[in-house]
């Protein structure tokens, strides 16, 4: 077999994107790549990592929460001089990038950027692998657009090849490394968790709070030989809720503080090549937008946002001693027994967040527990008898009724298909099934099928009755 040779090594263009020459045989013929690729070695200056040698830790003081441990130098493993020009690591491995490519294609197979990348995906993945190994990889420009549900936000979306790189970066390094320290009541963007997991944990907290107060009261009655309170005398649902929301969370994250947190995590990796590659990529991604702020559209931004408030989660649970606490990204709740305890806790929370250059918004407040908790799209109530009632937000009901009218107009204009309408309605119905919403489903269903009668399912009972009648008639004829 004719050996493969490479005429030149990977080089960087003036625009920051790298280019590689096509492998050729000794006779000059072009070879289509497949299977394992030749291992490249290059000692040119243009292959040197773009970040500075012996990068120092950021000097920001955030209250001593992330001070280096004795004998640990987080920047020591990042020394560029110790890394070979082409450093093989998990992020740049072909198998990692191929799995990342398959995940990135989910839900995007019909988009032009995905189609262009997929037309020659093997070559594109190899080129991306070369760039990540040689550290000539550069991120493309973001696409900016706005979303208006549930509120107006500016979203920055990266290029398809950048999505592939970030999938490999997050799936192989960031997610397994960061999630180790997260508390169980950090609900967002993690396997096995999510919105409905958070709602179940809230139910568990409310039941536990009710039963703990009930148990204390009954123990006092037994010790004092008093009569046990009757069910209509229960007041175990009395308490206070801290409902908090960080103001413009993604746009307020400080780059130097975040980078210091990331370095602390990467210093614990055993594979130093993976740590060095992850550090280089982390620095590039975090500094791809002005400081402060990270783009909402990046996959890595979701994990950075979870990490940024990880210390806050531990502070609330351990230092403040609040057992009933949960957070979904920048939205959190805490349940305490007295108003004074709630006021003291929220004051200390503000002080801690100020060290991270964050602020709570104007919606943050304390409420009586009997008023319910507005969290993750539902308003959850704890009744005086210990029953938990979960209702859909009023704003969500109004938005769905407005959407149904809008869908009807879009279908008449040919801008939306009945299949899309059915999927949207089915998704919302599946979501509200997690609450006490029997009458709401009837009301919304009546409006929906009045606008889209062709989507109304046929009654199952009538079909079953007709089938039974046909069988009876057939049996009579046989007899």
C-alpha cells in the first residue's frame, strides 16, 4: 500500500480559520480519507498554542470561596511548553467529534448549515480534529436574534462546526467534571433532572415541611398531656417563602471570576492533556463576547451558568442551614418558618451574590407559604390539611389561548402546517398534565378543536361499539 504523506502542516489564515492540505500518495495521487487517519507531527511555530505561556490565575477576590489549596498551582498544568505541538486529547479525538456531530444533527438535519457540513462530514470532522489538536481552531461569528417566549431575550447562536466542537468539549470534559459538585436541588440542564424533577422535589419539600411541623406539635402535646389538634385546627402550612431571581443573569456573569472557577475544576483532572486543551477552549469561548456576559445560545454557557452559582447553592444549604432550597438556573426558592429568618437569609444572599457581581431583581421577595410558590410554570399550594395543589400560571393560560388563535391564522396563510399545530398543542397538554388541570384541559381543548375541527380525535367508544355490533351480526349469520 502506498504510504500517505502530507505536503504541509495545518496553517492559520488571516481570518483566524485554519486550512489543511489534502493528503496525497508518494506519486502525487489524491486519496479519499476513511477509517483511521495518519498521525500528524509538526514542529512549526504556527502550530503553537495561541494562549500565553504560564498563564496566571485571575486575581479577583470573591470572598475566599475559591482560594487555592496548599501546594496546588492550578496554572501549572497549563504550561504550554510542556504540551507537544499536536497534543492528542479527548476533545479532539475523531470518535468524540463524531458522537458530537450526531448529537448536533438532532433536530437540525434540514437546516442549510447542517446539510453543508454533512455533505462531507468525515473530512470536516477530521479538519476540525486537526484544528483542535494544533490549537489553530477559531470560533466563527455568532448569529444574533431575539426570542419573545417566555420573555424577550437576545440569543447568540454559533456556527454548526462550533456546535460540534462544543458538544465534544461539554460531553467529554465539562459536564462530567462540573456536575460532580452540584447539589441535587440544582435542577437545570443535567441528565436525570429538569423541570419536572424540580417540581417533584418542590412537592417533596412541602410534604416534608408539613409533616415535620405536625410531628413537632404532636410531640409537644404528648409531653404536656394536651389534646391533639383536630384536622380543622391544623396550621402546619404556615411559613415563609423566599422567591428569588438573579437580574439579567447570563449578561452579568464576570469572565475573570468564571475563568477562575473553571481553572479550579480543571486542576482536578488526571489527564493533563485534556485539562490543557479544555483550558484553552474555555478561555476562547468565555472571551468570545464582551465582559461581562456569556451568550445564551452556547451549550457551554448552560454549564458555566450552573457552575457560577454552585458556591451559592452550597452556601445556602450549608452555611445558612436552609434545608428546603432549590434552584433552576437563575430562579430559586427557599422555605423557612419565620419572617425574621427569611429577612436575614435574603440579606445574606444579596451579600454573597454581590461578591459574584450579581444582583437580585425587583421580583425577589418573601411571601407567606399559604399563598403558594410560583416556580417552573406552576403555582404550587400547600393546604392546611397537607394536600398539594399544582395549578398552571394565569399568564400561561392566556398565552396558550392567544397561540391557538395565532396558529389558526398562520394555517390559513399557509405558513404553518396542521402537524406543527398538533405537536405544539400536544406538548403543552403533556406539560400541564403534571398539575391539577382537568378543567383547564377541557376548556383549552374545546377552544382548540373549535379552531381545528379536523384534528379532533374520533370517539373510541363509538368505534368499539360498531366493531362489537359487526361481530354480533357475523355470529348470527353463522348460526
